[in-house]
């Protein structure tokens, strides 16, 4: 029987950027579906509330004040959400690869959960200073959603890296 001791010290190991982008895209899709479900079921809001708030990052604060369906708003929200998901997936991979946090699924999921927590704090506390319409979305549904985002991104990255 072989005993594998894997160090989590920094190692000059580059991430698999394609896997990171795909992982962020998938995790962004999962988060988007959760946000839509929770917005309508837990907040009693329309399914267009979150897309309006996301699109307002690009289109301006007036968009965050409306909640009616708009194809343009939904399109901008989708592009913004997926681009941010891909960027955050790449940031997570840039942390995981050099420290070998992808050495086991348990480690990857734990790092993904911590990443999701930090991302929640960044989005709903730090970035909310620039985009104050996100303050009213603070709470356990979005915290859980961001934990799931981080864990999904880490899971997918571990599954996809080096699969080419």
C-alpha cells in the first residue's frame, strides 16, 4: 500500500484555464437557477428582480429599480453573470492549482466553500458600496447560493482539469 503525502504549499503549477472557465460558467448557471428559484419562492418577488439588479451593474442604477420583463435587461444580466462566473472560476483555479487544493475532492470542496463565502462578502458588502441595490439581497439564501457556487466551481474544475 502506498501512502501519498500531498503538500499544500505553493508550487509553480499553472491552472488549466479552459477547465477553470468552464467550471465558472457551470457554477454561474447553477447559481443563476438558485437565485431565480429563491427570489420567487422565498422573497415573493418576480423572477426578473435579480436580473435587473445584475444588469444594473452595466446599465446603471435605474434598471435595478424596475422588475418587469425586458429582453435587453435579461440579456445584459446573463452576459454579466456568466462573465463574472468565468472570471471567478479562473480566480478559484489560480488559488487551487499552485497550492494543490485540487489534490482531493474533499479539499477542493472545502476550498470552494471558503471561496464562495469570501465571494459573498465581496459581492454583498464590499461591492455593495458601489452597487447599493445589492444590500437588500444580503441574507442566507444568497450566502448558501455563493457557497454552492464556490463548491460547484471547485468540483467542476477538479473534474475537468487535464481532461483534454
